[in-house]
């Protein structure tokens, strides 16, 4: 995994989630992401949490656990 540029992400982007528990890793789609410009506090990269889903389930995950699928 490498750091993803938040500017490369948007709702609908396909990503691979590396589930830290090793149970549900796989291909997901970003459903909700923070609006960085609307956030008053300075967020560290590793603090960014996104909502992803695969049509069967959803998970709130840290951006550092994701790889973009091109």
C-alpha cells in the first residue's frame, strides 16, 4: 500500500481495501468521503475515514488501508 492523493478520490472510485483483520479485503467503491475543504480542523492523512461498499456491505475505513484500482 502507498499513500493515495486524496485529490484522486471521489464518490464512485473503485478501490481495493486491505482489511486489517484480514476478513473482508477486496474490491469496493467509495460511497462517502470527507469534504476536506469544509473541515475546520487540520486532519492528518492517516486520520481520513471513508465509507466504502461492495453492494453487500459497508465499512468505514482509513484511507491508508486503500489502493486505487485504475
